[in-house]
C-alpha cells in the first residue's frame, strides 16, 4: 500500500476550549513503512493528558482513536459505543457493556473500569469540561458488564456529553496519561514528542475492525508549509486549513471539501477588568466589530456567521438571529453613555495565524469608534494559556473554542477566564438541562439570549473545516461534530 500522509494544517483551537501550538521550522517526517499514514498539524500537543489541560489538539488526536466512550455521536444521533445498549428510567441509566473488550495494556474493560472512569472525572479532573459530570450522583457496577449511573436530577445534556472527551473510558492502571495514554480504541500510542509528533499504531487486540496503517500526527509550523508539502507530494491531506487564499493555486489532482466544526472564534472581554466590567462597553465592542469583514479576511466568506452567539450550526438551539449588527454609530453612543470614550484596551492575541490576522482588523475597528487600542502577542499555547486562561491577566483576547456544546463551560462558571457572572444565565442553563427533552432547545435559546444581552463575549464566526486531499484518498469526513478526528477509516482507494 502506498504511504498516505494526512496533513492537519491547522486546528488551533481552544480549550474550555481547545488549543494547539506551532512548532517552528519543521518539515514533515516521512515514514519508512509502506503501511503508515502521516498527519501534519499546525496545532500541537505538549501533553497527552486532557484530564487537567484544556485544548483541542489532545482530544482530537486521542478520542475515538485511543480512547472510546460508552456512547458515540453520529450526526445528531446518540448510538452505541462501548455500551451495546442502555435503559433510562427517571434519573437512572443502566448500561449493558460489550463483552471481550480490552485496553491496550491488556486490562479488561468492565463495569468497574467504567464506573472508575466516571468517578475519576468527578474527583480528579481539573479540566473545565469536568463540570459536565457534576450532575452524576453515583456510578457503580451491578455486575461485570452492567453499569448503573444515577443522576442528581434529570439532564438533557449528560448522555450526549458522554460521547465526548469527558466520557473517555480509562483504566486505573494507566500510570502516566501525559505520555502513555491507555484506551480501548483501534489505536495505541507508539511514540510521542511534545510539540513534534504523536504516533499511533493499530491496537491488535481491538474488539472491532483493526486498522491496517500506523498513523503519525506530525506538526507543521503553518498552513503554507503543509500546503506546499501537499503540492509537492510529501503529504496527501491537509486538515483544517486556515489560509483559504492558498486554494487559488493548488494545481491538478488536489480536491477540496468544506465541513463544519464546533470552533467558535470567541472575542473574549474580561468581565472582571475595566472597562469590560461595564456591559455597555462590551455591547459597544459587539456593535463595533464587522463580523462579515472578519469572515472575508480569514475565510473568504466560508465561515458561518452565528449572529455573534456562541452556537455552532450543528446545535439544536442554533438560530439565525443577528444579535449585534455592525453599527459603529451605536458603538460610539454606548461608549459615551458609559463614559468610556478613549478607554485604553489591550488585545492579547495568541500566536495563531487566524488570531494574528483578525486582531489587526479589530485594532482598526475598535480604534474607529473611540477605544485607545494596543495589540500584543502571547506565544501559544504556553504563554497564552498561562496568562489569559490561567492568571486571567488580560483585557481582551480571542481564540477558537471547539469543545462541543460548551456554553455551560464558557458562561455557566464565573471562575472561568471570561469572568462572566450571571445568576440569571446559570438558572436558565439549569432549567433547560432539567426540562422535558421537548423543551431543551427552547430553554437553551433563552439562555443564549441572556448571554448575548449581557454581551458576555462575542463570537466572530464559526470556523469552517477546509480539507485538501489528493486523488486516491478515502475515508475523510470534513464535519467535526465532537472533539475527535477519527482516523481508523482513512485509506488509499483500491
């Protein structure tokens, strides 16, 4: 079989979002085995432990590939995963697990390990997404292959979230998740160098269809180097390419697919730092930013405008409302009303291609309406994560948050880096989650309306997923609904 190189040109996504970094001056590694795949990405993983580190790069590489979940998300459906079936009665779920499933270290997957995995999220995880497991009252094994989970209250979101990273089934015998993740998936870790590569080999004792190829995710410094490698035959696919102007000169034999993502490019305003502790100033920013211009600059108009709301088009509560139509005059009026004309603001932009480019537009538009703007860069991920997300030492920033259905993480936790503290919003989110399923979407829309009325943050756009690939590659799905990039089906056409 011919070598297949999958180039992930850039999913720089964030944490509570999801984050990836850039390694400079790097060229793609060409595997010597004929049964290997190489994936190039511009967003890097510096650790493989997503239980205590936010970021999209790690779950994207490991979920569905190394780690699996009790249930899977396919389109808008919840389907069996490691659980063959389940029963739900009131707030109690009973999962009937697959037999004969083993972790890559040889441990058997049982109801005991499933209960451990759920309880471990509640007790040990420090990643912001772990709050999605707070609704669980208890998880215990009824017998070897029957798991019982009791919730504190009815939840519309919990079972769906169990198909994402918080639902990763783990063994208590995995000693070092940062360098040696152990899962039940079709791949196991073959090698890892932080910021350089992740190598996955087929898990030969996998309970399902064993992949034929080893996969190496190799990190590129930018989209240009990835596309150049595609054009020269060094790689075969560019995943999540973030420089659409490169599409104009690809040459023959290269195809393009555009899918959707959960990647909301979020313009964050520290709600706890002046002048953004005043909602009128936040609203002024929302009116001052021309989202259509930002879309055109970054994506040639291929991104989805969500009306400023943090809702991807794949969510049931997505609507076509334009919460903040572009209006510099309205922005000036709000600044005057707030007494914030000439207010100094610093935009701390991570060193991600899209963030750097759009920050220049933000500088221009915010200056136009009366802000005194300073631009600064923060190396991504280390400096940006520490300064902005960790220490919350910033006024304004931007990054793509890609965790699926992450509104409660972003806006339901006042300690999160946004600093958004609204009891009314938290009550609306709680009411939506505990409502009858038929009223879930409507309840979430009300919560989104409140968030946008407060201008807790502004979504500039929902990122498209631009995939480039050469003739002869199969098994690519450009839509990324959860946090996983599934690799097992990638192959050369027969």
